[in-house]
C-alpha cells in the first residue's frame, strides 16, 4: 500500500522538530509520499527547502487567505520566484476564508486572483482553501480559472451538491480525517458523490486527527491510513484498491515524478 498525503504542513510545530521521524513512521504505515503546503512567504521557503532534503517529499507554495493583508506586489513577486523550484508541484494554499476574516475580504479576493494568475503563468495546479465562502470562491474561479492546469478544493467540508458543482467544472476534491468524525454526515455524503478519479486524501496535519485516534495530537501523515480505510469502506473498495486509485489520481493531478 502506497498512499500520498496530498496536503500536510511538515514545517509547522511540533512536526518540524522531527521530520525524519514523522516520515519514517509514515512510510511504515503505508503513506510514502507527501506534499507539504506553504501558507506564507517564509513558510513556503521552508517547504521548498524541506522537500529538497527528503525523497518523495514535494512542496506547494502560497500565501494563505489569513495572511492576504501582507501579500503586496513585492511579496507575490517573491512567491513566484520560490514557485519556480523543481520540487514545487502546486500553488497554494490560497482562496477565501470568511469564517475568521483575519484579512479583509477584498484583500483575500485580490490575493486569490493573483495566485490564480501565477499558477497559469507557471503551468501549476492550484490548492484552494474555501471556508464560509463557497459561492464567492466559485465566482472568482469562474472569472479567472480558464487556463489553469488543475484545481483541488482541500479539506472539503461542503455538501454533495457543492461537490457536484466542483466536479462539473472539472475540479478535484480532497478529504481529511474530518470525514471520519461522527457528526460529519455531510462530508461523507460529499465523499460518496466524488468519483475516485477526482478524489484525493490528506491529513492537513498537524490538525484534525481522524477517528479512531481523534484525541491524538499532533496529527501526522502516518495517521492518514485511518481516513483512507474509512473512505475505502465508503466506496466499497479494499484498502489496497483505494490506495492504488487515489494515488494514481494524486500523481496525475500534481504530475509527481514517482
């Protein structure tokens, strides 16, 4: 079994203190490749540097909507240079977060569009964060998404109908351990609606450990096997079948040289 954690934050504490140990535990569990996702300029630099030091570890670079207020023209120009690294497989995470509104909504929208334009210029797919802003996120993608190499909505918590709207646009949907939570029926219905050719799996670690280890902190890639087993059962697949199909989808989407 070879799964890919398509969205983790190995530069975040406390995982950053023991990356070799985190990766070894992950390999032993059957999660054998990873994409560590940048959320700021400094974090994106760290992600690229870390990816360069470990086999099968890749990076995505971006400025999270929480920090959009700090993403001026100079910051976006520097991010573009970071994104040219050969271990960078995607732009993001980027998008809109109207739950916290740590940055003003106009700033979030401006920076989201800038990420999309960057992704088109560099021919990279985009990892989208959308919270309490589904319609607004789609509106921007509908206006600025032509020419993108791929779009994945990460940590998806929307409805099956919203998932179908993404599928209709050719987008991909990624699920975390949240889908295993007892109160996550909506997420399960969405996962059931997404075909394996468009479905990916992630930890978003160090957050959101899955059941039955939900109380374990921090979350880490090794624990993603619980999410994968849950989704495999939901899809009526063996874990090996689910791993093979979801890995194939991730390799194709991110164009991973595995």
